[in-house]
């Protein structure tokens, strides 16, 4: 595995996966949520109960080497 400035690719990806769980500013973050989840919940609060899923349509297309699944939610 290639080393880049003392970090392997695996260590770099582990660090990226933990980043959303770290609080951005400790006085604003909730103990059980990270910075990403805190800001997501703040943004989602105004949209809560405003969206209804009325229909889900699925279509599967068969390609030469794989299948493609298309999903439409209205």
C-alpha cells in the first residue's frame, strides 16, 4: 500500500469516515451526535412532515454486463 506523508490509504479513509462524528464546536454539539448530524437535524426540522411519498416506481434494465435499477419516487 502506498504511503503518503505518513498515512496509508486505509488510515486516510478511516479518518474520513470518523470526520462526520466529530463535533465542529463543542459548546453547540450534542453529546450523542456529531457535527454532521447536528447540522442535518437543524436543516431537516423545517421540512419534517411536509413530504409525503405517494408512489414508488421501479424499472430494471438489463445491460450487456450488468443490470440497472431505476427508481422514481413521487
